[in-house]
C-alpha cells in the first residue's frame, strides 16, 4: 500500500502487507503485517512452509488465481481505514504472488 499523492511530509511512504487466500473459496483468510509476512517468507525459504503445504491448497487454474488476487485486493482496499496508515490517498498494488502447486 502506498500513498498515491504525497501532500504532507511523512517518513512512511509505503507499507507492505500480505494476504493469505483460501484457494478453494478464493477469499482472503488473513492479513499479514510486514513483520508477519517476513516470518512467513522465512518459513517458506527454509522449506518448512513448502513441506507442510497440502495439495488442496493449490489453485486449480489461472482464472481462479486471477479472481483470488482481485478479491484479495478488494479486501485490502476495504481494510485500509482500519490500518491507521498516514496516507492521504492510499493505493493498493500487488508486488508479488506466491502460489503453492501440486507436484
């Protein structure tokens, strides 16, 4: 999330959040703050998260993945007011997408 228009001086210009999505339902399950996202990425990079991922957590097709990304974006946009961010005009952008896959 970044401030689309910087009208005031602020040290915070952007913040990174993560959204965990239920691939079966395509709905946001939980929002991860920056430090929670880093913990999750560290878990995945160590192989722990990859080993414990269930096959049912995979997205069935690209259309489902696209819909889930759209729903996650809407979820963040609707939750911005609760985040207490110092942004005049917050804008949600997808920077990265991590998707488990069946092997």
